[in-house]
C-alpha cells in the first residue's frame, strides 16, 4: 500500500536526529519530552492507513443490529417455551412477567435507587483500583526483584474468588460501604496490575533504547515511552478489572446487607430471592447484564477502537 512520503520523510528525519545525537557529545542539550512525543506520533502516523468513511447504516447493521436480532430470537424462544410447555409461573415466568416486575420496581423507585447506588460504587471503586494498580504494575514490571517476590502473589489474588473476601471485610469494616469498596479493590487491582505487566513485557526493547538515547529520565521513559507502548495490554487489564470489580460488587451487595450499606442491585436481587419472586430475580439479573454490556459499548469499545486506529491496526483487524 503506498505511504505518504511526508510521513516517511518525518521518520527519516527523526532517524537522522537519533544518529546525530549518538555521535555528538552526550552533554548536548536535547528537548527529550518533545522528541519522544514527536517520534511516537510520526511512527503511529506512518503505520496508520487512511481512514475510510462508513455510512451510519453500515455501522448500524454491522455493530448494533446483530445483538438486537439475537436478543429478539432469545425472547421468541423463551416465549415459545412458555406457550408450549406451560410451566408453573413461579418456576418459569414469561418475558411479560419479568417486564411487569421491572415496571413495578421502577414505579416504586427501587430500581432507580439500586442502579444509582451500584453504579456509583462500581465506578468509584474501579477508579481507585486504577490509581492503586497502575503504579504497582509499573513497579513490578521495571523492578525485577520485586516482581519475583510479589508477582506470584498478585497472580494468586487474581484467581481467588472475590466473594471469599466478603466475610473478612465484614469483620474488619462492619456493614459499611468500606466493606463493599474493599471487595471491589481486591477483585480489580490484580487484573489491572497483571494486564499492565503483560503489556510492558511486550514492549520492544528498541523503544527503550531510543528513549534513553534521546535523554529521557527513568520517569519519562516509563510514562512517555513504556506506558503508551503497553496500552494494548493495559486496556485489556482495565477491561478485565472492570469485569472483576462489577462481579465483586454484586457478591458484596448480596452477602453484606443491613447496617449503613445502601440498597444496590445485589440487595435487590437478594430481596427478590427472599420473596421467592423469580420474575424479579430474572429482571434484576437482566439489568446487571445490561449495565455491563452498556459500559463495554460506551467506554471500553470506543477506547479500544481509538487505540487500534492510532496504531494502524483497525483496518488490518477488520479485513
């Protein structure tokens, strides 16, 4: 595929600058931050194919329509089973029964309260996990002795079911929001750390050498070279971290009820179970599932596509 000659010229210019820096005196003044950013931008532009515009209808039929059709087929099969098998309503409610249960919860305000409470906890806990997990991941990836000592423990925490932390958290923090946030952090941080470490392990060593030659300090090398190059693994770790935090939140809300803990989706699910309201249980499960899908479509999906497009990989993946 033909490349833009101006982009190639820019990259060759950076290569020439790199050779000049390596041959000149090491005390030469270099604007390291600007050179690193311009070099990365030039390489990304060189790898990026020209973006082809797509019509909204094509985007809708390729991305939005298939899941909608699949959900409609599931509803049809579900309703056919209710009509043909005629099971007991308390053991197999119809789609209309589930919709009625959700409508009743909405009219009473319980559904809005549960969604707001759970989303607030999940988002805040996930953001705290990012703030805590990102420096830990960088430290483990860059300091090998610490990685050999702590890495196996982080991997073990990742496979440990987060629900196992709920009894201990209740004893430590009581029936408070601190219990919920602790369980979220213990579920999300290991995934974020391992994702970032895996992404850094895949960074080509040439990038480190280029940053060092351009005069980057250890902090600049980590933040301006290594972390951007490790974005694919980091984003994958963030996606998994959000999934673990959402699951951990539901487990904590189901088990830890009462005290000063608010009313979330997990509490709503448990209340419906206590009332033997299977329609309410299924409706709450569908809401939890829908929120997880919505977060993926609204946040992680566009973030991943933007990252791949910036690296010239989106067209290659779609072909």
